């Protein structure tokens, strides 16, 4: 087919020549925002930069037989233990010129409003990242910021190899590696977590159903109900591959196409029913078996967005700067710490 002479075509006319852009008036969100800990843990108020709480531990259950008519004997009352975590300032900033705010834009009316939304979501993910990893607890100083201890620090001391079905202790906890790591210290019995981050051994190991059950047993035997298992993609795939006595079924009505079930969102063990949550931000060598009733997030200042100082100088005006910051303590267990300190499975490698 021959193109007629002098035919005007789009290939010869640029957008500057009058062709309108075909740009959708919407901005699609392409970023993951699932934050299990930030969205599901309880929120409490803090009143100082160190947030503390008390936890009571009961004596071990045993025989209790009294003699008729005998005088009572008295034992000392065990005082509660005092725990704490530090508050950490988290912030996100951005700059928008007055001109950009004024011109017509695609997909949003206000660049300041869009920036505040984006940065608040980024702040939420940063918070989730710090909570679920091995961030250390440090007091900070004049030129350094305070940091709260992440979940892994509260579980330090329970990462040694366990090969028998016994109550988990600091020397018989679950660890799928045969080489040394830095997680052999005793569990936190009072105070704040230390400034040394738990690290892994060097031998890669495979997540097994035996080790996962041992971790769940450790939480249950210490009074916890680990109803949630947080796992990264590699460990979630390993859990999906576990064999069991159950067969995967799903109810489908006559008008719906049948799905192929290849994943486990609920894991049932001898110690209860556990929801398996796919998590993006925790370390790939770790699985967290948690009882949400023993964790909370304390805020000194709730999440907020505010405009920082705006100044005029002659005909030039400085651009807007918005900052969101939240000062908070890390996640903290709100009851007896050891109950949660044993609710974690630690796996080497990915």
C-alpha cells in the first residue's frame, strides 16, 4: 500500500506541534505497603524517652498439700521485674516549590498532599522494618539518635540448637545451624535489650517442620499462644512444602472457577492454630512465632505532618518543606518477657 504524497502523519509532528499527550489523570501505587506489626499491634502512650513496664513471673507449679490444723508458714513475695525500651525519632522530609504546587498536574491536585501521603507510607514501612529485625537498643547522644530494640533482641538467648522435645531453655532453643552465633547470651530478665545485635552462624540450614514445632512448643510451654507466624518469602515457601495428615480443600460455588491451592495460610500444630503471614521486611534467616497479646507500640508523639518554617526574601520565596516525625519506643512485650522471648524460630540462610 502506498502513502499518498504530502499526507500529514503523527510521525512528523511532535507534541510541541499540537498533539496532546495521552496521560492518565491518576498515579498508580506500585509500592508494597503491608505492615503487619504496625497495623496489628496494640498502641499505647509514652510519657518519657525511656518507656518502661513491669512483669510478674509466677513460681513453678508443684505439689501443694496442707496439714489440718497446722500453723501457716510464710514465704517472700517475688517482686515484679522492670523492663524498658527507648524511644526512637523517625522522620521523612520533602521539598515542593510554590510554582510546582500552583501549576496543573496529572494525577493529583496538590503536590504537597501527594508528598505527605507518600512519605507517611514510607515512614510506616521504615517503622515495620525496625520492629521486626535485629536493631539494637542504644541511648544515643548529642550527635546520634536513640534506637529501640527490635523483636529479635527481645528473643536473644533462645537461638541454640534444640534436638529433643524438652522445654526450651537458653541452652536448648531452636536454631537450624551448627556453627556459632552471637545469640547465646541469657534471656532478658529485666532492663532494656543490649547494644549487640543477634547474628547468624555461617552454616546454611533448611527450615524443617520439627524445628518449627519446637519453637511453637517453647512459646506454649512458657505460657504463650503464638497465634501468628511471620515468615519471609523463602521461609513461607518452605512451610507450604510441609507434608501433613491434612488435605488442602476449598469450598467453591458452581459459578466460580476452581483455584489451585499451593500455599498454607494457616498452620495447625499440637500447640494451636497459627496464622502464617508473608512478611517483606524481616531478615530472611528468621521466622518469628508471636503472641500478639504480649507486644505493643508506645508513642510519645503520634504520626503527624507539619510544614516547617517558610521564609520570604525579596521576590524569592523559599519552597515548602514538610516533615513527618514520630517519636516512639520500639515494640515491647507488656507482660512476662520470657514468655515471648521463646516464641521465635531462628533459621540460617535463605
